[in-house]
């Protein structure tokens, strides 16, 4: 039997790359979509170590017209599409007083994190529905603890993730009768390029007890969760939110 195929957006580095490597290790072939024209050094070799086939496709998910060519390139190469990992996203362009939030910054974040992801999910879901049977089908969307926890210095980012969380719920209901598992994964304070600029702040907060696990999250923590959800073992839990945050989101007194 052919290996299942996973499409990972924003998969060239960080959490996306960790997801791609974890999925490859679990037997998936990998299509990565990311902004750069060529993949970074070492990415193809990392997937090959897991015996997975690998194709890279340059794509800006905020460009809706780029979605169908991405889907068609995936199907042309692999002949199937079994899993989508919606990971591509951007952080707040400017952190500051929400009363100074600029409409153009708000629009840009939503065009990538929410609008782009919604309509790519739509296009990929149709492709998954038409793909051959034989492997579990899933769509896993990486959001953030900021889908629920407010950060007044970056409300645009929080709004984009909260909107995406509601999209996941609706998509789960639509695809449940089709036996496609739909999940939301919410990383907490995770060591990535997006958090480099505020690492000292979070070092202090973690040291002070903010995260019960007493450490940063790593991209590999998220990758392991995504691969588990894509395995089909949690199919009946469709629509669930999985917090990968070391206990940060657990209410406590």
C-alpha cells in the first residue's frame, strides 16, 4: 500500500518542520508549502531519514489563487491527500497599545492566519474527500493558547487564532460524517523564531511558575501531538482541542 500523504503549511522551520518530521516518522510522505522559493538546507534530508518522500512547494496561503495550484501539485505528485496540517501563520506585526492598532496590520494578520487558512482548508477538504481510501483522513490546525488567553498588546493575533478555533469546530461538524478527523492543537509558550524577541520575558515568567511543567514548549512537543492526531487513533474525538502547553491553560487557584 502507498504511504499516506500529509500537506504541512509553514513547514520549512519551527513547529511546521517538527510536524513534518514527526509525520514522516509515522509513515507519511510529506508535501511542505512555505513562503521561500526553495526549502532550507537540511529539510529534505531530515524527511528522507524517516524514509518519507518529500516535495516542497512555494506558496503564500494569504493568496487564495495559490490554493488550487498547491492542491493540484500535491495530487499530481502523490495521487492522494490524507492529512492537512494548517500551521502557517504570522505573529503580531507590532506589539503595543491596542488603542493604536492599525487597520492594515489587523488585515494582514487575518489574511494569513484566518482567511488564508480557512480557504485552504476548504480546498484541501475537497481533495481529501476525493482521495483513495485506505488511510485515516485528518485536518489538524495549529492555533495558539492565544485563541483563549487575551494579550492586549497583540489583539490582532489573538483574534485571528480565536476565529480559527471556531472554524475548526464548524469544519469538524461538516466532515464528521465523512470520517475525516478535525482537530485544533494549541501550543503554549513554545521556543520558535516567533518567540525569540520575547524569550527573556518568558524565561522570567516560566521561572516564576507560570508554566506548571516548568519549561518552554518545544516544536517537537507540538509535532508529536499533531502526528498522534493524524494517526486515526483519535478519530472519534473529532472537534477536540489539544492543549500542548505544559499545563499553562489549566484553571487554577
